[in-house]
C-alpha cells in the first residue's frame, strides 16, 4: 500500500464527536483493509444521525428503516477501491449498553463492520454474519478497542 492512501473522518452528528478519535478510526480502517489485502485509495467515514443514514438507506438501497452502518463502494480500479462508510451514531447511543460495550467500542465496531463490507464481506447470510463478527473482534482486539 502506498502512503498516500487517505482516510477522511467526518462528524455530521456533533453529540458524539468526543466518543472516538479520528486517529483511532483511521488506524482501524488501515488495519482492516491492509490485513484483508485490499488495495485502496480513499475511504470516507461519516458519523451521522438516524435521519442521514436512514435517508441514504431509503434513497440508495430502497430500505425505509434505520440501520447501524451503510457502506458504499464508490470506485474500484487497478489503483484500489474508494468507498464511504456511514455510521448511525444515534443507533450506537441507543444500543451500546445492551452489548455491554462503551460508546467508543460500539462506534468502532460499526466502522470495522462497514469497512469489511467494502472488502467484500456480506452479512446477509448467517455464515457471512458470523465471519464478519469474528473479524470485527479480531481487528478491535488488535488495536485494544
């Protein structure tokens, strides 16, 4: 991988901007893609609200419901992929205690999950969901999240 690969982190939901650092998000994105041997150029991670993520879900996937994370592969070329991951911070705020996690842990899990989707993983089937969970745990543990 070249050093000019970019990770852009945007906070579109201000209530959680202190929950996880941009540096941690960038480290996690780099770890997942590099470990999965995915060539990549640019990844955007947007932390947004129910409204933002639901609107994207409805407009692009025709799913009119809230979801925790959406991933969009924008471009795939010989230079690598470009993609965006949208995290629903409000979902994390509502659910992190249910899983015995901190808000930071829940948010970075969503990041790992979204990036794994960009790497080609699919959780629409049980085996895919289980495989993604194992990988999420592996990458979060590797960075002490």
